[in-house]
C-alpha cells in the first residue's frame, strides 16, 4: 500500500499563523511562511479545526491591523502612509467598495420620466414649476428642491 508523505502540520503552526496575520499578512503569505501551498493550507483548515479557527481569527487580526493603519493616516499620525495603496488593499483583500453618499435609483428616475411622459400625453401638465417640484420631490435630489 502506497502512503503519501507525512504532513508538515504541527500545532505550532497555529502560533506562526496568528503572529504573522496579526502583522497584516494574508493567508497566502502565511502559506509561504509555513513553506506550504495554498491547497495544503486549505486542506489543513479542513482537517485541523484549531488551525481553521486560527486562520479565521488571523483574518480578523489582519483586518484590524490594516484598519488601524487607515485610522492613523486619517488623523495624521502616520506621515509616510499612502492612502491610495491603503484603499486598494482594503478593496482587494477585504472586499471594501465605494458607496455613493447620495441615494439615487435608476428605477426612480425611470418612474419620473414615465410619469412626466404620461402627463404630457394626457395634456394635464402641471401649470407651474412649484407644482412639478411638489409632485416629484421624492424623486429629485435635495439640491434641486431647496
């Protein structure tokens, strides 16, 4: 009967994972540090619950590390930080994305256009701009209403 080679896994690997990821490193970097492939890392996560838990905690420690860098840059406590690189890292590693500060939906705009077209076809146009604004105020950006 053929046997594969013995696993390199050692419970001390959990200590290495924790310390390395707490410094902001990724799972892939941890695999490199341990001298294993990414596939082996995932195999160990499936096979050894304590290793899997340490990886999960390590991911949160890594996120904490990077968020603290961002906070330091925000308050000017980190002079050499590069915000663009930090933003890229947060998006690529942690799934961050840009959010629009103004909530506007294409469906709302389409509804306004349909309503206006319907009113025009019925020849029942509002007589003043104030009436138009009042009717469609829920769909207009606040800057146009004030």
